[in-house]
């Protein structure tokens, strides 16, 4: 399944600001989504992945007909 991180969504603006403040690059976020330990947040239905020194909270949509998995980052946290 192909993975696509959507950086043009209106909710992503907050995540990009947090990344700049914390010195985390787009490649770091992509690597975290692929390799990090994932935990489902039951209250919000969002997924949080922990990787190295930070975590990424994101919403995930799967489109089976197009064989596509879209990621919408919400925020980035430093551990």
C-alpha cells in the first residue's frame, strides 16, 4: 500500500509550526510514521507514533480501491 503524507491540509499548519520550533524535518516525520511504535488514542481516534526523541500525532485514512494510505499530521511533540 502506498503511503502519502498530506502537507496541504488545513490542520497540518499546526504540525508544521511545531516541527519548525522543535527542529524536526519532514523526513524525520515520514520515518517516524513508517518505523515508530504506534498507539491509538481512544478518546480522539487519532494515532500517535513514538520515534527517537519525538512523537507525531496524526489522522489516518485508508483508500483500499486506490491502494493508498493518507496521513494527516496534527501535531509533533518532544519527549
